[in-house]
C-alpha cells in the first residue's frame, strides 16, 4: 500500500512516517511538503496511492483565516481521482471537524490526540474505501468489449458487456489493460487449468488474414517462441478465431515495474533492477533481436521479485535493415526512444541499453529525463538536449547515466554484459537483491506514462 504524507514540518512528518510504519509495516510511506504537493496533486490518484495524510493548521474554527487545512480540502473537493484524505489537524475544534468531513475528508484526527492505534484505524478504513473504488473500476473495465472497427458489442439497454466465449478454450474473467489496438484479458485456460493473460485484437474482415502485415501478434509470437529463458515471457498459445487474433501468455498478478515505481525506491534497488533487466536483454540480444520498446510497463515482476520482459511486438532482428520506421510510421514510446530510433536509423543492442538508461534515471529521480509538449518535442530532446544530471547525493552514479544516455551509440556500453560489469564495479560486485556500497535512502518516484 502507498501512503503519502503532506506536511511542511519535516520533523513532524518524520514522526508521522515512523508511526505509519509501526502500525502498517508493509506500507510504502512517502513524505512531501505542501509546495511539492501543489506541484504533483494533478497526477496523484487512488489508483496509485491508498491514502493521503494532510497535516495542516485547521485554525480555531471554520471561519479562521489561518485554517489552511479547510482551504485545501475545498480546493481538492472537485479532484475526484484523489485517494482518501485523512486530516491531521493542528488546532481546530468540533465544528472544524464537521466541516472537514463535509468537505470530503475521510477522517479528522487532532494532532494533540493522535495515537498509533487511532492512526492505524483511520488508514485501514481509508484502505477499504479505496479498494471499493478500485473494484468498481475493474467491473467497468470487465464490461468493455474488445476494440473493433465497427459498433461496440452491447448488452440489454445498450450497456457494454464482458465477452464470455470470445476465444475457444478460454473463459474471460477480467480486463487487465487495453489500448486502441488490443485488450488484455485475465482468463482461465481450460487446457492448462491455469490463469493466463489473453491478448486479443480484431482483424478487419476485408483484410487478408493470412498476410503477416494484418496479423500484429504473429511476429510477437514468432519472436518470443525462439527464446527460452525465465526472464522472457512464456507464450502458451496463438491463433485466429472469428476475426480475432489472440495470444495466451503468462499472467503476472504482482504487476509491472511501472506500478512498483509508484512507491519510493532506494538507489540500491534501482541498480538491482537494472542489473536484472540487463541480464534479460543479454538473452534477447544473444537471440539476435532488438526489443525496441523497453519501458517500465514492459517489465513484469514475479512473486519472487524476478523480472520478465514482455511485449515483443516491435522486436526486430539485429541486422542492417533493423530500422524504426515502415511506411513513415514511428512506433514505440517517445519517452524511452534512443536518438537513433527517434531518427529512424538502424538499431542494435545499444538502443535497448539507452532505453534502460532512461528507466534507471527515472527510478533514481522520479522524473523522466526528457519531456516536452508533444511527442516530436520529446524525440528532439533525445537527439539534441544535454544529458541531465543526477542530484548531488547520487553524483557517483552519473558516469553510468552518461554512458547509457550518450547520443552516439559508439559512446555507450557496447553490450549488456559490459553494462553488468560496470554495475558490478559500482556496487562492489554485490549479488542481485543486495544493496552493498549503495546509499539506501528511498527516492520518491512519480507515476510514469
């Protein structure tokens, strides 16, 4: 669970963080001041945080000009995506408490009366409320049909419904994710007697279903089927049925690296993830492929915290014609593209290592190194903007970032193995899952797109 504490008093914020950790040992607690909350509140939602603890002055009554806590609750009232807000009130009285609850606070706890038990109860009530909202989201997603190029399938009264017999031998249970091209369902495989992730897209009836260009999953199936390694997703089944193309794949209930990054991560943990991703890339590159779409949502986590690379739909052979464009289209995520990928040039393993450098920078700082008002602007910054600098506390890791994010491929690490050797030198050769020689202070990470 993720708990965010907002308070301008760093000492009290640290005290509050310690008490949250005492009553909820598994919680990931982040502390920020009010200006930082002002900057980030638009990106904070109940989908990636479980509760906000708003520690502020609530004055001597509802009409007190110093009651900034009430003013903030008024400002946040229309932000319907925020997680439950627990008011930790300096000052205030019974009237203030009533006003705070009416303004949307899930609970009101006077600082002078706060105890660990009372705090734990308030947070647990908030957690139940946010889980109900998430469950409602899952129901709404489950009722959505797969993407089509015509009218959506609907049930009685025009309401969208969850497809039950979409693909033979699979029972659809839930929606895990969707885009304009495909839907990924949680499904039961009758043959495997196990849960799978079933990715489905619709093929236009006018298309030639036998043409590879019209079968977007066929290439992904062929690429992954050629690689047998625990760090690469397992594909169980591929086929076409009733105008639908589908892939049945390994299911990861723990989620992806993007979800993990909603909570603080120590530098040692970030480097450990990079080492494991680099080992997975070593397998991909040894198979003669460039992944071309490495980003946190494409790094899944197993229950033992091992990583698995997924989504090889853009993977291509590592040879002279491995460019990023076809018929003028640029595919991939602009935030993670190498300069040569942004320019439509030939790619090799060093392009994936650049993308891994972007992921590392984001894990360490909580922000993307290159942003812009449009995709084109982001791509231009990959090509020409200076490599950003890490905070002073992480300056010893800047050489890693400089090599990984070098504009020219020749200036980067030549291979995943070379990167792993560099990581070993920084960490003192610590094995995966350890934190030797790396500062362990957690760094708050914002949600990534």
